[in-house]
């Protein structure tokens, strides 16, 4: 397998950190070209020291300047930029083969869309890009020959179960391929057995204490409220061309993986 150059959008979040762990384990297969974070400058510095990317991006100019000075003092050649335009540039770099799109929320839309328009292989962990701009995003994928690989666990499992030519023929929807419906599972989160009255007194700390998984704070809260599952239904609709009434959600507290 040829060496793949990566841009990681959201490198200091849980998905970004785990992506870098894969790179760490397989240095013969992956090389980091750009690391992009919002505000965790200390962790980004450590990542730059280990993986030696050509570029790094932070959310604001002052933080980027401070990181650039710190990297220079350490003798590290990484070039630091800031802002959403820099994120888009990192997603479009000609030398980059694949873009891990793991920026949380609306902030991830523009760079992820830029990656699609640049025809990149997109490892999509930012479901909000499809929730906010599903038809625009999928049209960009088709028109520019991008490769879209869902990283969200259930959507990735569905993707792996589909015919081999699914990615190369997005015009054929799943019903046209004989697949009647999709099932997404949900553990129910930490508040599954709480009454409506009891929910009035819950705290953010209780919301992020997921019974089965260790995740970032935003997705943990979204999971506790079941909002995340609603977003995943929309994500599945655009990814797989499946009408919403053919996508079902099943509460499965055990979250058994077989």
C-alpha cells in the first residue's frame, strides 16, 4: 500500500487523537501533512513534535503566532496558520491523499466541503456536514470524484456491508439494490430509565457519563438527549440515498458488538 498523506481536521479531539494513534502504529502507511485544531495549543504542539507535519492550524491568529514561536524555539519546521480559510487550504493541499474530517459541529462544514471539491478521500466523522448541507455536499462528492468513507461507527458498519461498487455508483440508491431498510441502534444513554420529572435535575456531568462509551463532551450530551441519533438518521439518509421512513432506530442498551 503506497504511503498516504493525511490532513486531520480536529486533531486534538477524540477521533483525531485516535487517528494519530493509527498513524503511530503504521508509519510505513501514513504520514501527517497537516494538523488542525481549534484551541488546544499545548496538545497540538506535542502532536507537531511527534509527527512533524508540514502545516498546523489553530482557530485564532494570536494562538497561532504563539504556537509558531514555540515550534521555532524547539527547532520544529512546522508552518502555523489560523482561521477557516486555512482549514480549507489544508483540506485542498495537492499533496494530501486523505482528509480526516473530525471537526465538531458547523465549523467542520467549510473545510470538509473544500475536501470534496478537491476530489479527496474523505474520512467523514463530521455528520453535521450532511445534516446542514446534505444535497450540496453529496453533489460535490459526485461531481469532483471524491471518495467518501463514513467513520461514524454504525454508518461505517453499513458501508462495509454494501456491494463493492456502491461508492463508485452513488446514483443507485439502496432500495434500487434490493435493500429495504436500515437499522440504527442506540444504547439509550445515561438517562434511558429516567422519568421526565427526573430529567429536570440532571447535570452536564451526568450527561457525559455514558454507560457504554467514552466520547467527547458534545457527542456525549447529544447521545444523552438522543439528539445524536436523530442526526445519524439524517446522515444515513444522505450517505445511502435511503428515505427517512426506511430508517429505523432500535434501543439496544447492551451495545453488543459481534
